[in-house]
């Protein structure tokens, strides 16, 4: 069985494990009513529509 000859430093291990940690861009979709960019599966904060139906009053 393979055994490491020397101990790896903590910083080297963190560099190896931390390669996939990054900020991802948010996915936006167009509102079907006002065509503004909104987060998916949420009521539009500008016009209050969701899936073509009026849900709430506009907040902004």
C-alpha cells in the first residue's frame, strides 16, 4: 500500500481542495410581462406577475 514519505503542509492541502470554490453568476430569466431580468421561479418585483398571471402589486 502506498504511504506518503513526508507530511503535506496544511496550505498545500487547502490549495488542492479549494480549487473548485468560486462565486457563480446568478441565472436570470426575462419576465413574461415586463421583460426585465428576474430570478427564476419567483414573482417579478417590478410588475407582480408570475407565469403570466397577476400575483401581487408591484413593490418597486
